[in-house]
């Protein structure tokens, strides 16, 4: 069986679902003839035709809005935004309509749309090409927010997103588009859209991350295991709805938690996770939950992006602090 | 100074269409559809739209309805557009569309339910595919383009009959990117879309001249490479005829077109507005002389088919329909609070069940 990358798994899932369901239509800027600037739609136009894989005029708000009318008519639009930093013109359509159509019409019409976009930093791209603004979308009612972090999860989660009857923001961590190869069975089997994944089991501390940051989380876990510290690593994967249970189950063992994300700290998704841990699992904690995140600054031009991104040293420092934290009064 | 020689690459004309002038006299031979029966039916629907609007404003003033956008003076546009559509076509409206909604089959009490602050009104019980009223300006035009794509796709790929989408917006909407993006896409992809601009001269307080340097709004279609026309929006015959031709073209695979229907907003922007702050009184008075109902009635009277007795009978009949709708609207029980979760997703994710139960317990 072929070993494929995350971006190839995206293509494979799109192809499987287009073959299975004639209502699936793929469109966006440069997705047809060119196969997408990251080649996520490579070969699809040749295979499924220009009627189903369409190069749109250059207008992101249009891409966001046309998908709504297509979905209201029962198609399964999969719209690509070329980079997360270019979604913002379409925020009005996504926020004002895609997430509301089902509720507004009391179920008469709905928006089974997948909005795909490569996201995140670390590839030395120009300004606007390295954004991690997932929290903007996490705040929008009626949407699902999904971030895969491996080829197999990209395949299974994207199939689930296309089949889901409601709008899904599907953010692909482009830094790890080609980081690893993995065997992915092209079985058409979808993964659930409301479950986190335990990537590595451990008893001493829980790291929660999503997307490309899991690469560093797993590196930290590997390094610490050489010291006899066993780190549990959770891929949150479905940021909304959020699977707090998997995190709480982990805290039953570890009692300590560090959250990692590239996005800015203030009101990041990590803040929501920390808050829910506080609400549901305060008594389990032996140390305050810590966050290792991007700073509350503009994502810098790439010369300084390594300083911005939460790398292994910052994660390691936070993990050690949480491990060494001792609450003075309590034994 | 030396003036370089240049070649003319393209030039354009904008045509204007009218059949019935403001006194109700024909300006040219009427199209075949304009039989007395058809015109009486259109007159009846325009009168009903005016009554529904009038009652809505009164209900808002007495606390029985929320903010309401009347379409007073623009009844010929909504009614004419919707009457020209096939039932199977899909309408993608803006929010100021009483006449069109009624003609499409949306119930009066559904319109009141929407503006009475209840989403259930948007669940049109007789019009299942039309899009809901859309409040953010021009956004619905992109939905219209998407619907048109889907209709064309289902015709070509899934062997369904060809249908068309019709979307509408005001003069202000033509300043927004959504409008340009929708007509540009529709032209590029030859989508079966008809875009109707209700040019009622006002976007809240900004007059038509403050919106653009363009002499007509119809000419904006030229930039998208699609045909366009300006019609007298107070002449329901012109509106109906223009939309009929545009839909024939769309159904035949000929692609989109744009119709600018020129009218005047004889009312406030909404019940929350006071147009006397910015609408010149003299202009308003002149606009009343051009309003759409009187000219159509005058024409029907010249045919000898219409008179005071029939007018009174029609008014009585429509008033009964209206009163019954008001009664149904008023008697509807308030929705349960948990309804705000019921259609958030098709199936409520487990992560939100706790909030649902909390609301259930509170209410």
C-alpha cells in the first residue's frame, strides 16, 4: 500500500467522495487546472471534469457566499480558500449566513459546506500566508471546526466533514502537509467529528495540541521519556464541538496539563479548553493549566516566525514548571 | 499638444422600457400576456402587498410587531418579478420584498412572524426552496449565484429540468462587492440568474446620486459582461415583461441578466426610521404622482372592466384575508426557548447538551 502525505490524503478523500457522491463539487482559486497551490486538488479536474472541479474568479467573499446557495440546493460544495489569511473577506458570508441558515429557516434549508484552507506558520511564506486564526471560527455558532494532524486523520476527518449536514471549517496545517508519510487505506471510512485522539499515552502530564504543533508536542514527549517522564499527548482535532471528555480522562491519570497552539494567546481555543478543565476537572489538578502559544502580536514576517511559534524549548519549560509545581498547603 | 490616435474597442447602450405611463396611458402596444384578467390579478396582488405593509406598520406602532421594512410604492417590482417566475424557479430575496413573497406563495402570517421576531416565519410552508429573507445588504446575490450554479449543475449533470434563480436587492446593494462578485461570476459561468435591482432612490438616508457616479445602475452589468435593461419599476407590465424575457434566456441556457427597476421609496426605510429628515418633501410629492397602483387602476378603468364597485369588492375580500392572517399571527404561541438549539445543527453535538438542558431547566 502506498505511503502518502497529509496533503495527498486530502486529495484522496476528495477523490473518494467525488466518486461516491455526484453532488460533491470542488471549487476555489487555482484548484482546477493547477491542482491548487499546495496540490491538494491535484488531478481532480482531469478525473472528474471542469464541471465538478472549478477555478473560480478571484474573490474570496464570492467563494464563501456561492457555496451557501449551492448547499441550499442540496449540493455538497467543498470550497478552498487558498490561505487562511484570505478567508476574512468571506467572514460575513460564513458568520452571517452559513452558520445560521439551518436555524434561520428552522431546518427548511441547510449548509452542508466544507470550507478548506491551509493554515499556520513555519513555511517562510509572505505576510498573510501564515495565519492561525481558528479562534475566530470557533466563536461562530452553527459551524464545526476541524484540524487534522496526520495523513490518516486528514483522510477520515475530511470524509466526515463532506458528509456532515452542517458547515465545517477544515483547516489544514500546511507546515506538516508533507512532513510524514503514512499508509492510509482508501476505504472511505470517516472519523467522528467530535472526538479527540490520544496520540501517545503517559501518566505524568497531558499535552493538548492540534495541527502542526503536535510535532513539537510529540518531540517533547519523546525527550522527556528518556528521563523517565511519561507524557500523554492529545490531538484535539475537532476544536468545535470540543471533546473535553478525552482530556478529563487523561487528567484522571496525569493531573497536570499544558495546552499548545500557534494562534495568539488571548481568547485562543486554549483559553476555552483551560476554562472547561476548570469547570469540570478542577479537583483533579495538581498544578494550574499552562498555555504555550503564539504571542498576542501580529504573526511576524518569516525572519522572526520561529520566535513567535511555540517551539520545543518553550513547551519544555512550561512542562517542567507544571511538573515541578507544588501547592504549598496541600500534600 | 499631440493627441494620440486610438481605436474604439467597445461601446454600450442602456435601454429603458415602459408600457404604462404615470397617468395609466399606454406608451406602446402591450405584450401578449397583458390581458385584462392578468392585469387585474397583478393589481389585486399589488393592492394586497400595500395592505399587508400598511397593517405591518400599524402593528409595529402598537407594539404588535418589531421593526418592519415597508415596500410602499415599490409593489409593482416585487409582484411583477415573482409573477413572471415559474413556480420551480428559486427566489433569493432581500428583506424588502412583501409583494414578491406574497406572489411566490409565502403566507402573510409568515411575513408577520419573521418581523414579529420569530424564525419560524422563514420556514415558508408552501415555498420550500426559496431562500429566506436576507438582511445583510447584497449578500443574498451570491447565494443566488450559488443556487443558479446548482440548478445548472443539476440540469447538466443530474438530468433535471432547467430552472433559474432570481435575486433582488436595492440601489445601495449595487455598491457592495457581493453584487459585483455575483454578476461577475454569473457572467463568467453563464449561470441561469436574473438580478433585479429595486432602485427606490434611497439606501436609508443616502440618495441614489450619492451611491455612484454611474448614470444608471443597469450599466454596472456591462462590467460583468451580461445584458441589462432599465425598466419603469412603477409599471408592472414593464417589470413582468423584462423578467419574463430574462428568465426565457436563463432557461434556454443563455445565462444571466440584470434588470434595474426604477421606483421610489414612499415610506421610511423601516419603522425605526424618519425619512422626513432627509427626503425632500417636494420630491416625495412628485414621486406619489408616479406610484404604481393608481396608474394600473386607471388603465383597467379605461378598458371598462374596472370601476368603483369592483374596487370595493376587492378591497373587502383582501381585508378579510388580511384580518384572518393577522388573527393567525397573533394567536400563534411563542416558540419554546430550547428551539434556539433545535436547528443549530442537524443533530445537537453532545458538547452543547448541557447548555440545552440548562435552558430547558430555566424556562
